C-alpha cells in the first residue's frame, strides 16, 4: 500500500481529535485507502476494513502489536502482556460465496450482503430513535433487514414489513453465514492467564488500537517540530520533510549543545 506521509497523517490526527470511535475509524480507513470516497469506505465489509487498517498499521508501525489485558478472574486480575502479528491478522479478508449469502429456512429464501460501517451506524441511530418499539430494539434484526438483497417467503416476494420482522431462525442463519464469510469482522482474543489459567476474552478493535498509536506518534512528532523549530528556525513543512532518522540526529545534536 502507499504509505501516507507525515503531513497527511498529522491532518488525519488533527481531524480525529474532534471525533469519536466511528468517525476516527473512517479517517483511518481513508488514510489506508487514499482517494476512496466516503460512501465506498462506509460500504466496505467490516472484515475488509479491519484488514485495511491492519495493513496501514504494518506500514506505519510494523507487524508487532503489544497488547495488555487484565485477567477476567476477579480474584486474580493479573495484567497480561502479549504480542500479536498485524500481518497475520490482516490476512483475514472476507470470502463471499459465489452468488452471495443465501439463507434458506422454512418458507424463507433470503439473499444478504455483508454489513459495513454505514449499516452499523444506521442501526445504532434507528435503535436509539425507536426504543419504545420492541421489535426495533433488536439490533440483529435491524442489521439483517438493512443487508437484505432479496427476500422470498412462501414463493412470493416478502414485503418491507416482513423483512423488518425476520424470524429468529433466519437471523441466526444469517449471522452464521456472515461470520463464515467475514471472520475478520469481529476479532475476539481468548487468552489463558499465565498466573491462574483462567480464560479471558476481549474484542480487538483495530481502529481504536491504531488511533491510540497515531495519537502518541503525532504528539511526539509535534514535540520534535517544536524543538527543531526553536533550535534552527525551520518551518514545520521543512522539519516533516526530514526522514525520522535525520530528525532524531538533529535532536541529539540539540541535546548535546
């Protein structure tokens, strides 16, 4: 992939300061796919987006990812540190069967597409707006309804109202098919505590993880800019144009002066 330069990365970081999780994830995805429009990025299957972000992480910070997790056992609570390989995790991309995702259950035949970030955002908004409607509070049902490409019930085209009230058994089959086709959509870690042996599960949110790293990187780079500008009178673009190695060398000269 084309590695985004420091100026563009700082602009991404600056824009992300005023946003939260989903907004920051979109900014990072745009950095991973320069030139892609917003609608296209929001429609990308979740596992593909994760793979793009892992690729960006590798390009910026390398393969090794350090993770800290507390043991789930209340009596233990030990801090566990371990490494993950961004290259291995990023290799998991969606594989949709030829003809798309099709679920046949009872008198239902439903074709689905894989959900993307826009679907999750729309479901969250709709569920919040109609909390008094019992069927609308089922996020899985709302998500499945958004992802329906075609639905036939008893040999006839299902109505929009029927699609919004898909039976639980159809929802279950859709969830299973989507997980099989896009296993990277949700990455769950299962770690055995080295102290007590208890198993701890936690979801790995690559967008949040990468944002934390980008935030630390940006603040360090801006400190470098401040120090070098103060010492040499260079502008920010001039300093960012230097390689990291040359920046570090000039900073060492400043410290020795």
